[in-house]
C-alpha cells in the first residue's frame, strides 16, 4: 500500500510536518504488529469522513467535545486496522530448528476486530495449534499471538479471520497440520438487530494431519479444552 496524497498542496510548515506524521503513523503500526508496514492510511480522508458523519447525524463537528475527534479517529485507525498494512506471513518469519515433532498450541489469545458489515467490534479468544514440519521447525510463541492480532486488525468476518490465521501458518511454517478455533461475541448482534447479549460464535479451520488423523485431532481438541 502506498501513501495517499494529501487533498491539497501543503504549505511550507506542512511540508516539514508531513514526513513526521507519516513516521508517527508507521510507528503505531509497528508497535501493534511487530513488523514494518507497507504504507500508511490517508488521515485527511478519514478525518473528513468522520466530520461528515457528525454532520449527517445532526452534530456540530466544531463543538469542543468532538472538534478533535476526526483526527483522533484517524490516528486510532493506525492501530485497529493495522493488519491491512502488513502481511500476516511476515509476522511468522522467525523460525527455529528444534526437531520438535509434537503439537504446539497457544490457547485463549484475546483479540478485538471490526465487523465489516456494521463497523462495530467483535471480540473474543483464538486458539492456535500446529504440528511442526518434518524438520521440526517452530516459531516463537509470541508470533502465534501476533499473527492473531494482525489478522484481527482489519474490517472482516470471523470466518475469514479464522481461515486467514490458518493460511499464514501454512505458508510460513509448512506444518504437517494446523488447527485454529475462534470464539467471539459480536456487538452487531448485541447492540442492534436481533439483540442477543452473551451469544458466542465459534469458528474453526482444521487442516493436514489434524483433519486426516482422528487420534491427532482428538489429542489437539483435548489440549484445547485444557484436559490432560
């Protein structure tokens, strides 16, 4: 993704500020993803859109309480949509030759994402497991949590997020098996529409040995449930 042009020709002071603003934006993305972003968002367009939204609902966008909200939202989007600016596979670029041939699982990874249908949050936990490749390569444990974050930080659907996490693990690690289970509550169902607070949606993606071998799949599900 490339940097979007400003909607007007910057003045002399703005010319000095623009590189600094873009670097601050990139720093926010790096902080939440752990990798170098491929670009930045167009903060001017985001701020203008938020201002128009206030006008559309009858709010005064210049009143003291919300005058700075458009700029705040633009900066906020660097964090909550940071996944659009990085490739999830890049998060898993570090591997270690450990000759490990058993299941690696991280349970209860918290995440927050935005439903692309209503732009309100869905939030929950992800459980990620893989069976290392034939050479026993593993990735850092923090990377499993990071890849969940990166896949969550974009407008999307829970089903797509679940598949995206599995795709990244397969591409980066070439494991013998992958299992991803995501449990989440959706505010688009709790705040509006059907209004069912507390309802939880569960999605899963199961590939490789976990899909083909019932015993290995059963072992992974037992670990996921926290029983030995």
